[in-house]
């Protein structure tokens, strides 16, 4: 079977082509009683604490009654006990869950995970992070598959484990990712009382008068009269009481003095419209703290408003610094960010995760800041605030600042194969960009620069072979760009090209080819036939035709593209080298080895000279020349090239890179053709297992690899392994590709031949 090429996914990159053959001690007993599974996964060697668990705040009120009730519900109930911790905003749902997590840490539980759960994307990202910590993450795992590994581990473990789904919104999304069995205990914090229909609930209310006054006494160091009056004015709301305590301590006020300030605060001047769904006293206390912080802390206003528009689940310090790589950072700028954050933490307007790497802001605080910013312009401030831009609203200014920040962060994320080493940075960019997109969409604004960031996020996901997330992100971004920028904008055309490429990578040529055709026509019309982007589009369309088996349309396009590339760019330009490679591969697919072999030989020599022997494109050329020799029956020259290419690919790209997998598969096939099944079969088995992990069981390449392993078993006379594998493959081909797809027909023929062979062989004694 013929395989596919792997041309450039991004407009303007060079094309390459490969072939593949065919403090809480009173609940220290938190471990409780659990149900133990018969087949547990491997034990965790040391305690794993994953996610942004909030730090314990100053003067923290333990709320022992709620904690004891929560503990009573989760212990001794067996399989995956789940509780929904609900309550109105600012009552302390997340801190109650954090209290339980702190206790689990203190009790020595092996696994504690804190997962933001406002969207399914956040859930998947959080579980994938747990998979990494568990040591189960494979280099090519896409996020969904990695998250499923963590869920399955939790469902099977006999060890004490806690997972908190924080700020969950959708019942079904959370249920899909909860382990159905096992000893793991799971807490859900949510405002959605629909969770109580499925899971036992622990309602969280406001402070009791005793809790509120105790908190204020501890936080301020003052036990004079008036604490209860302050708390009552704030409706006993824990968040508002916390703001009051921080303000009183910072300003060294008496309780009556604070109460007078609170009652005299002109809330309507800051929030012309009410903050729907949130308590009036809470908003008043928050704004009083905000105004005091902005008057006393340089840089506070811009930082607060920046944090308010970024992800409510938290903002990694690395994003605020501009990079995850310390070598990229301006240390003076880092120190300034840390100074502002430390001062804001003293006001209780922000806090940090336990490890200090993520900045947290309560959602009510974020909402109040956004509402105020929406109704305030820089010109209205009259306070000399930083970065004012005329009559622009401060919310728009904050969004612009956030987009600027993410663009700086994006410049330090590499593309292509190097993206694999920057997965953490990619996930940070994805989450923060998604938060900005959701907010700007509600405002009716989608800035071009934000759409660019969305497209880059999709590019990174494609680079990571995470097609399940890349495709819907490309689709949404393309629709947004067509609406905002127009169909002929260069960014729109690039996104259409890249979406088509990703469809092709997913094996969906029915959607890929029309998009490639449309993009080529639009680029010829708008840019002319000689523009590099037009050449890229023509190459990509030709490759798609070739993959669909339509060489009659593919070869003339490849020939035209090579001639145009040599004329416009010169013979040594990477695009020209790619065009020559792809034309040679098309000739080879048409069995015209007389024209294919000289082009492959010329291209390998030119790439070694121009790019060097270890460049990925050079590796591809060596692979393709080896396969041309193979097709010509010259295994004496093919096998050494395949062996050299596999060794170089493993050294340069790593063992899990798709090109390395292709090289291993091709070497296996060459050994098979040479009659050396003892070396071929282990290589086929290893490559199929890796390919399933990378692309999933239904990808067309996986189906091809499975068919080829079955054929190797058959040639070795092992029909007991060959037939079930063939039958599984043909069933999957019919389901995925259709009954009349050429691959399906070919595998069906292999099944019939193997059955006939089995029937013809005498039964063994």
C-alpha cells in the first residue's frame, strides 16, 4: 500500500514528503475505607500534588463543621465517591475543597490533583497534566488520550487519591471525566445545583457571626468593638469579610472607621450598572480595597485589570513574565512584576497557588474589576494611571494589554518538532487566549491580533499531533477570520490552508481537497501565480490529489510547481528542493522510476549541500531515495540507506517523532522484502503500537500499518495472528473509510487470501 506525504502544514514553509509502506490535623484519618480493585496500576513512588491548589490565606477560618461533614461523606463509601460543594459566590467553596486537599497532603496521600473545570478543555488539560506526573504520558499523546489515561488510572488505583474539579459548570462534562470505579475521591465545587441530582452535596453558606468576628480579630490584630457590625454590613460573606480585614490591617483602622468608609463609598460612581448575581456589600468591599491599592501601589491598576481579563482559573507567573524559559527573561521586569503581585497579595485582592507559580484572583473580584473598567475611560480617571489611550474604555485597554502580553509570550514558543519540548507553554497560551476570546466575543469584538493568536494555538496543536483539538480550533478561527477580515485576507487564506492540511493529516481528504482547491484559486487571483504562497497552495493540492490516488491531476501540478519554483526562487531554495522531492515521489507512485530515481538522487545531494546531513528535510530525502531503490528492486542500496536514516532520525528527532516512525516502518518492510521476517516483524509491531498511540486506532495510516503487520505474520506462516488482525482491520476500514475505499478493498482481498490459505492447510494434530 502506498502511504502519504507530509508537506508543509503552514503556508510558506517548505514541503517534505515521506512514504510509508502499504493546618488540619483533626482529619488526619482522611484516608478512610476504600474499595480495592483486582488489577491496580503501578504505585506512586512519591507524593504527587498536581494543579493550582490555593495557598492557605492569612487568618484562615477552617470551618470545621463543613470540613467534618465533607469528610464524613467521602470516607468509607467505596468506588469513586463524588461530592458537589455548592454555594453562592464568595462563600468559600474552593477554600473548603482546598482545606480537604491540604489535609490529604498532610495525611500523605500519594496523589492530589486540582483541576480547573469551567470548561471541558480545562478538564482535559488538567487530567493530561496528571498523566505527565504519573509517568504515563507518551511523547506523542494528544491531550484527550492523555486525559483518558489519568481517568483510567484513577479508576483502577488502590492508592488514596483526591481529585478536585474546581468551579465546574456542566454536569455531563464532569461526569465524562470522573472515574467510574476505584478508590479515588473526587470533590466538585460549583454554583450549578444540578450536580446534586447525581452527587451528594455539601452546601456552603456565609460565615457565622462567630467565624466572621474571629477572622477579623485574627486578620487585623484588633479585638476592639465593631467587628461584628462590619461583618453584618457585609452580609457575613467570607470574601467581603476577607477584603475588610486586609483593608483594616493595611490602613490600621478601627472597625467603626472602616464601617464609615464602607457606607460612604460611592458604589454607583464606579459601577453604574449592578453586578448581577453578586452581593452589593461584597462589591462595595472589593472596590474599596481596589481603590486603596491603586492609590498606594504603583502599577496596581494595570496589573489588576490585566489579571481580570485573563483566565479566571489563574494566570501563571511565566505568562506575566513573558516566557517559561528563564534565559529569555528581563530580570528587572520580572522583579517589578513580583513586587506588584506581592503588594497586591497583601491586600487580599490576589493570592497564589501553593507552589507560588500561579496568580489567583477570585471571580467576584475579576467581575467587579471588569464592570468598572467597562464603564471607565482613561480620560475619566484623572489619576495619571499608566497607559491611558484617550477615550478608550479601560476594559478595551486591558484587553489590548493582555493581547500584547500573549504575543510576547508566543514569540518564545517554537514551532514544528521543537513544539514538543514546549507543551507547558502551549497549554498556558491556549488557556489564556481562550479566556480573552470568550470575553471579547461577549463584547462583540474580535481583534485581528487575537485571531492571529488563536490560529497560532491551532498550529501548535497540529505540531503536537493533537488533531482532536486542532481541527475545531482551526474551524472556528477560519469562520471568525472570514467574518472579521474577509475571505481574501492573507491570514484567512493561511488558516484555510492549514485547516485543509489538518483534515488531510486526519485522513479526511473529502474535506481537505475542496479547501485546498479554493485556497489555490483565491491565491492565484489575489497574489498571482508566482507568489510563494501560491506555490505552496499548488504543492499542497497536488499532494492531496496524489494521496487520493489521482496522479493524473497531481503530476502536472507538481511539474508546474517545480518549473515555477526554479524560475522564481532558484534551484537551491528550500521550496524548490521540496517541489523536486514531491515530483519525484509522484513519478514513483506512477511507477515511472526512470524519472523518479534521478530526481531523488539530485535532491538528496542538494539538500546535504544546502541544508546539512541532519536537517529533517535531508532525512526525508534519504528515506525517499531508499524507497525508490526499494521499488526498483535494488535492496543492496536501499537497506543501508534505510538503516542510516532510522539511526539519524532517532538521534536528531527522537524515537517518537512521526518521521522516525515512518523510517522504522520502511526499514521493516525492506527487511520483509529481503525475506528477513525475524527482523521485520518486531519492527512492524513496535511501529504499529507507536502509531496507535500517536494517531489513534482509526487513522488511515494506523489501518495501513495494521494491514502490513498482518501480512508479515501471514508470510511467516502465522495465520493464527494474521487472520484476526486482518479481520479487525477490514472491519475498521469499512467503518472509517467506507466499503469501497481502495484501502478497504485491498485489505478485504488480503482477508480472503488468508482464509483460503488457512482452509488449504492441513489441520494440525
